C-alpha cells in the first residue's frame, strides 16, 4: 500500500510533477466515466459535532451550536479501475479541510493507497471541476474568448479562476468579494493569466459571460436580473440544504446541470429551496455534467437563457485525482522521491 503523507501533494505541485493541468485531466476523465452510467456513488454523509455540548449525531441538517462535521463520501468507477472513499472534517477552522482518500483495487478489494489531501488538493480539484464545467457547458459562441467573473476571492475562487484561465480563452477576469484586500490579492495573482481587476459583485456579474460563485454565504449573493443572456453560472460554494448563492430568478431562468443528481437533491440549497417553493420541479434537475461530457454533444440551452451548474463535490472527483497522483508516483523512480512516501 502506498501512503502519500501530508504536505507531499503541495511538493508535487512545487516541483512541477503534478499541477493544474493534471488535475484537469483527472477530473474530466472522472466525469467521462461517470457519464457512461457504470459508476456508483455514496453521497456525502455528515456527522455534526456540537461545540457547546460536545456531542456527535447523524443528523444532516445544521443544528444550532454545531461547529463542524465529519464527512464521508465513496464511489466506484469500475471501468476506470477506481474504487474508494473520502473522509474529512470541515467547519472547525477557516484554514480548510484535510482530506483522506482511500483507494482500493477494483479487482480484489485490497487497499491500494492512502492519500492525504491538503488544501492545495481540494482547491485544485474544485478549480478543475469549474474548468471542466466551463469547457462543456459554456455557449460555443464564446470559443473565441470570454469574460470571467468571480464572486468570492478565497482559495476556491482563486483556483477556479486559475484553472479556467489556464484551460480556456479568458479575455478578462472581474474579481469581487467582501474583503477588499483579499479581492485585490486574488486579482493580482490572476493577472498573470489574463487582465484582472477588482470590482463590485454586481459589476462582476453584469460584465461576465461565465460567473463563478465560491462563497460561504447562506443567502443569495447575486440577482438573476444582473446576468447576461446566455451566461454560465457555476455555484461552487456551500452545499448545505438551507444555504444559497443564487436567487429564484437565476434558477427559474436556467438550464440546470449538477455533478450528481442524487447528491444535489439531498444537500444543495440552491436547488432545494426553490424546489420547496415551487419555483422549479424535480424534473428540472435532471441533467448531470458527466452525461454532457460523455455524450460530446454541442451545447444546448434547452429553451433557457442561461445555464446553472450546481457543484457540491462528488466522491469520484476526489478519487480520480488521487488515482492520478498515485499513478504519477508509481511512474517515478522511488529512489528520487521524498522518503516520506512510504510503501507499506
């Protein structure tokens, strides 16, 4: 069994061994196999921890006094030889979640690898999802170049912006958020890839053909009336049932695509709230990104004037990236690797 210890994934990126392009290929491969319909998934399970009472319970919904949670996901993509589980703790602090990925051999069920994913792993993986979604869901008329807007300027927004700008022809990036210093820092870093400027949230939305929402807000951060006709909106933030980044106007206008329909309808407040009020119906949430990737069909707005991709983070994304990292390490000479990478 291969053990990839904490910090090694960041080192792989620093040395150029496994970077943004490798994340993109791994995530797109995962969606291709998932879209072929032969995979299976255990949607995210949550154990909420009450900071005030020190108790753990199995209720999904956020309870008063809950500080954090233990999360478990699993998936199998047998055609790709990928089987495994993901576990992490979230909500205890603001520095991000450390992720443990367990990969098993699809043939005999033996444990193949334990990959410790740090904040780089999670941010790069999520950024790659944003790039894959943009590649396959954006209007083909934007193939010559498009404007990108970020609502949120944290780690996920930054890596989403980088992944999209590295993979696709971004002409301009508008960065917005609540913290001016963080927004400015994000814009400065993205300026290495495309002209980038700090703007208001409304300006970021109104100016952009593709809008990435990567916030921790529990109430909508945009107004659907601000969006251009034909825009693509990527809702990448919180996956809690009571939390929303998009309003009813956005959802009502949109062709809706999700990472996993089962998981989205269990946890994504951007969809659950408008479903509960009749703004949309369950049949409106029927399209998965994997089906789009696997079909290779041209973009279809399905009679809607914008597209909304709701992402919560599916297990097969984590597993495919971990699988690619392990394959990369297996392909290197062991005597040239950091000795912390152990064979057990």
